[in-house]
C-alpha cells in the first residue's frame, strides 16, 4: 500500500502497487521496517494508530527517520 499527498488537490491518495513494480522503487525510498515480533504479531488498534502516526510524520518530513513507539 502506498499513501501519497496530492498538493494540488489537497487530498491523500491511498493505492496499491504490484510487488514487482514496488521492488525497484524501494532502493530509492525511505524504508522504515516494522517487525511484527515487537508487537507479538498482533495488529490491533494501538498498532494501527502508531503506524498511522508514523505514516503522517513521514508524509510531512520524508527525509526524517521516524522512531517506533511500541
């Protein structure tokens, strides 16, 4: 899943990409790993809020690494 901000339309665009088309872009991207082991493989509301907050932080400052808060 990819979330992008469209400045002209002032909207968030949520979309999916085929794994192959995403793979070649990962080398140039800021990638923040989210090991599921750290949340006991449980994707609950708290994990979703934390991940969502990190995504918004990355949209605002894409060059700044995000600290995980699990």
